C-alpha cells in the first residue's frame, strides 16, 4: 500500500473480525514502528502485546471494575480541565456522529455507556497492545511515543490491518498491572486494538473529518522564493 493510501485510510476501527493476526506479523509491525524518531534516540516506548486467554482475562477484569462503577484514574492528564472552542465543538461532533451511526439517541445514557464499555474488549480485536512510558522522562518523550504509535498504525495499514488507539485503558492501569509485567516506573499511556475491520459494522461507517490546511497552517516567504 502506498504511504498516502495508508495515511488516508487509517481510522479508529471500533468493531473487528475475530480473525487472528500472526505473531510474526506483529513483530514486523513493531520493528517498523521502532524506526520512529526520538530525542537523542532514547526510544522510550514499551509494549505489551496480549491475545487469546491472556487478553480475555485482562478484558474481563477491567470490565468487572468498570461495570461495578469504579471509574479508575489515569496517571497523566489527557484532556483539559475546561473545554473551549474550537476543541469543544470538534469533541461533541465526534460523539454525536458516532452515536448517530450506531443508532443511539444521545439521551440514551445506558446505550452510550454500553458502547463505551466496548473499549475494554479492544472492540473484539484479536490482539491488544498496551503502550507505556517511563514516568521519569519528560514531555518530549510523549512526542516520541506519539510518533511511535502513529508509525505502528500506518505500518498496520500497509499490511491491510486496522487499529484503534485507546487512551481508555490508562484509567485502569492498576488492573492492567495485575495481568502484564508493567514496571513500577512506567505509566500506562494507552492501548491499541489490532486486527481486521468488520466493514459491515455500523460503528465503522462513521468517518471523522479533518480541518483544511488553511485553518491550521500559514506560509511565509513563498512570495519571493523560487518554487520548483
């Protein structure tokens, strides 16, 4: 797959087929992702890959906590304490668009909660990845980690697979630590679902829009520069 096609077709898939993904394929994807840049080449990422009974046990444990009303708590702040524009409108548009695709009324809190809980089954993907970062590092390493995650997701598209990055797992890091050997000095940043998209699932019919370049970029000096 051409890199342009991989970038344009990458999306957050929220329903997968149960078809397995071979270990050697995941190994190749991680080798490619490790080519992502990092400050001074410190390569701060750590990955735990789960599948089969290990994944099932982890998912069931998190679901039990979530269904019992335990909201968990992430070890880092992902979202702002107060939303403001234009970010608030974009956030709402994603929520409304997804629920509309699923046929869920935005006032149906029970159905919305049920959809939220699907996060903790990796949306039925056969493989889940848990991404962590050494807490002793600083903000720049989050940039490095983001580039690693994006490189992994694009590499997956290159092999015809799909992904869904899921910060939701960070809220249940204490449960995750009971199932994978996550070092104490590491904080859980996110999970990633990996597998084959269920193209008939309503959740996957929803596509998030992107702002045009003119809204976030400005160009300087091109009036006098010689452009090829």
